[in-house]
C-alpha cells in the first residue's frame, strides 16, 4: 500500500522555547557562529577522520611502492644482463 503523503524533509529548528509548568515561556538564544561551526564539525568528524586515514594510507603506499619498485627492477635488470641471446 502506498503512503498517502510524501514524507517532507524536516527543517532545522531556528528557536527553542521552553514552557514551564507555571505557564512561563523561556526562549533560548540562537546559537552563535562558533557553536554552529562546532556542531557542523562534530556532525562530519567521522567522515573527515575516515577520509584522512585513507589519504594517509595512499601516501604511505606511494613511498612503499617507490622503495620496492627500484629494488625489484634492479634485480630483474641484473638477471637479464647475465642471459645471452643467440
């Protein structure tokens, strides 16, 4: 059975109101720029950490491949030089 309404994406909350049992309304101030940036950073921290780890592994693999590359080709060149074709 299909849903009768298409789900609407929730919008971010702009203000926070607290209604006390006595009926008083307390309005919290909007978050500062630093608080918003910190919240955004914490929300994306896992993605950034995984990306940094992958980039570090690629960087290290480049050095390892370069070190192995020279030694492997040197060994192959020595063996080819000993063989005589003819």
